[in-house]
C-alpha cells in the first residue's frame, strides 16, 4: 500500500479542493470534500469511513459525519467532475479521451446496480457493480474525470429497489456504448480545448458498431478495439475490386473483421512495418484495409462512412492479433498506434485506485453515494498523479466537530 504525500511546489490539497469543489453550495460540504480527499491520500491500508475519519479528526462524531456527507448529502457531482476535468486538462497534456470500465466486486446484492456479469479479462462471472469511466490519457498516465453506473433491468425496472437506493427518475438501464457516448458528450461540454480522439474497447461486436456510429454522428475521431466477429464491408468504396479466391465474394459484401486478415485479400489489404515507440528498436507489423460498416435500415437510405481497419501483430508472437477501427484516415500509423497504447493506462489507473485509493472500499449502497465516492476517489487519484510533491507528515485537519453534511 502507498501513503501519498501532501505538500507541493504547485498547489496544496486545500488549494486544489477550493477549485475542484467550488461548485458545492455549502461551506461544510466543501470542507468535508477536502477532508475526504486528504484522508484518501494519507490513510494507509483499507479506506473504511472509520479509518478515513480517524486520519483527519479526533472527534468521535467525524465518522458519522463523513459517512453522511458521502451517502446522504444532496450535492451534485456533475459540476465537480467538470471542474476536475478542466483542472486535469491544464495540469497534463492529454493525447486522448479513453473510455474504460471498472469492475467493482461486491459480496452482497443490496448495493445499487450489483449484478452477475461475465468478465472477459478473467473468464469468469462475478457479482459486481460496473462503472464506465472517462479518462484523460497521456503516454504515461490516465486520470479519471467522469463515471456512469450500469443499471441492469433488474434494478432500473424495480420500483422498490429504485426507492431504497435513491435512483433518480432519469437514471435508466443503458448499454455500455450509450454510457460511453454520454461520457464523450460530457467531456466535450467540459473541455476547454478542442476535442481529443476517443480510445476504447467495449469487448462486444454489437456495442462497438453502435459506438462507432454514435461517434461518427458526433464528428468525433476515434480509435476503437474491434472484436474479430464484427461485420464490416471491404473496400474504400462500395464497388471494390473482386478479391482473390478464398476471400469474400461480391462488391461490398459484409465479412467478419478477423477473416479479412486470414487470407490473401489482394488489393483489399496491405502490410506495413512500423517502428515501435517503446525506444527498444523493435518494429510492429500492421495490416490495414479500408472498410465500411453495414448500416441498419433500408438500403436506399444508408449513408456509408469509410474507416481504416488495422490488425496489429504482437511483437512477442504469442498473443492474438488485435484489431482496431479508426476514423483517422490520413494520420501516420505510428501516431495511431500510439493512441492504442493509451488504452492500458486506464486499466492501470483503476487497479491503482483499487489498491491505494479505496475504490472498492465504499460502504454505502445508494446511487448518489456511489457517484459521490467515485468523484472523490477520482479527485484524490488525479491530484496524486498530477501534483508532484515532497513528502511530509499529514496532521489532523478537522480538530473540531462539524455538523453533518445533510
């Protein structure tokens, strides 16, 4: 476990908190937000509310007040996240918006959104909450700035569960790609600069196609991991050169993305060797093809967009070929590959947040409580990664009892 430091040649925690939480309407809410972030940064081990409270106050009621601030206080997390995004944008030079997922395992079934879900990374089904997160990512780090909580139908359609966990009327069951598009819309609204490319992996052929269409309609550039079974139409135009024997037949015929690189597709694919960006003098083999996505609806009403599909052959030769789809038609392949390497940064951030920032230690069960906790953990993590500081010993910051932040 890591205990994070609290001094800086940039901004102290109070200065950071004053900016990020300035939208909270009450003074006591802003003070508790600062206290929660500072305790996440300095409390070793498990981040229970009792341990967090003991780190920042000698008051016997601090634990109850901190718990109430996170679970019962009605503060809006959206302005806080928008300000966190703007702050992080200024403190780093993000190269992309990465959409990632956080699987938060739970033992009971009463926390909002808990359900059984198959996790491809582990090959098992687990009882969990699933958070879909937006990250600002650079070559060496990713910081979370916004979150959505998956609500299966068993939660969104159950009036008793909705009332018990205080799920607002506007929160309904949505797909991962719908959450991803919503996150992108929020990033566009919060960003102080031009929109960045979107990088993500939804691990679903249906979801990936829907995400690509949604991003295209919004005019957003993207690099998206593609399942091998996702259907594509080969060629830069609908009428393409007939492939060699063994390939797909007919102009514009839909084939699986993976099969396009499993045979000699002639003029439909090309191979290039790209210098690796890891500084070790290695090279990456990339196969590319221009494709379009089959569009739903009557054929006469369909509008086809051309994308670049590319397959990356791992340098170690042991892992499977990774497929990607991008709207960056004219960018150098080295630049596009650099964007794909940002995706693991979000997974690393989730792991570090779970190990050192209490991501999975939340004790509340409500929908607002989950969003409050994710916002505060994200703020603490972003501050720790973007504010470089020498260490000092943190002192209790709340010596006097405070009123509960109801």
